[in-house]
């Protein structure tokens, strides 16, 4: 597929990258690929099968024999795990806590990256991918790369409000601890760590609206920068 059809958006949890990526994809009529949701789906499968997360060999085999599909249904991303809709199930606190144990595994990431590239290759239009290593590992040659960030306090608040709206009962303190742990895990893992690509445009979303961030990204893309 043409490189010009690939838009990479990276950033830590709560930076707004998922919401922004969805809207950018919608405005451009591109496929939205939430790579984090893919790791969450695999984590959910491991939990359902009661696999020990220290059993690397079994987790690697699982990642190579799992069907994950991302489908846009009326502007809403649906995540299918082995043909079953798990869009809500992958957002539980249990999955959030365990995904950081699975995502650093080298062979698992290799399988997932290949799947992400496959989804992009078969897309009928362009794609917007968001995650933590899109611009550095998955599509290092993507012509449009963005790195979204925000203050830690803002990111924690966003995550807390998101889960509260979905009906999850969890304290602000627990969310704060989880976000900080996830940041540390993402930034220090040896394989595909969270970091800004050298040629990525950095956007601090702390005091910005979603519309403002999206408009800024589209302006940059259309200007050809």
C-alpha cells in the first residue's frame, strides 16, 4: 500500500491518542487500527484460558494462533477475538493489569506486529494506527507520525473518568498507580518501548480539545509536512 496512506499516532495512556486517531480516521475515511486493543484481546484470551503469564512458550504459541479482527461498525470500532465481539470485555481492569506482562515479550510482539501490518496491507483505504511503537517499529517509514502526550495528572483523570463512565468501580488512587506502572513498563521494556520517533510531530494535549488536536493533525497532513 502507498506509504502516504499510513498515519502513525503514538503516546502514553490517557494522552488522547485513541479518541484522536478514531476521529482522524473518520474524517479521512481511513481504517482505524487500535494496536493496544489487539494486545488486550490476546491478554483476555490468556486469562480465559487461565494461562500463567510466566509461561512464555505458551503465550507465544497463543499469539500465533489467535484471530483478531478490527471492524468499523457505524463509526464504532468493534474488536473480534476468534470471531467473538470482545470490545467491552478487553477494557476491564483485570485485562489492563495483565496486558503489561504480555506486551513486552519479543516473540509475541513479532506476531502482533506482523498482524498489524497485515491489517494495514489489506485495508481498502488508508489507515490510522495508534499505539506505542507504531512510528518506531511497526511502520518506521510512515510519512505522517505524531506523538501525543499530556501531563500525568491529566492522563490519570481522563482514564478515571473513562472507566467511571463505563460503570467500573475503581478508585482514583488505583487508576493513578496503574497509569504510572504502565508508563514505567512501556518506556523501559527492551522490545518496542514507548518513545517518540525522531521525525514525529509532538502534540501536548493537556489543555487541548479533541477537535483542536484533530484539526491540527489534519492541517499538518494536508500541508504535506
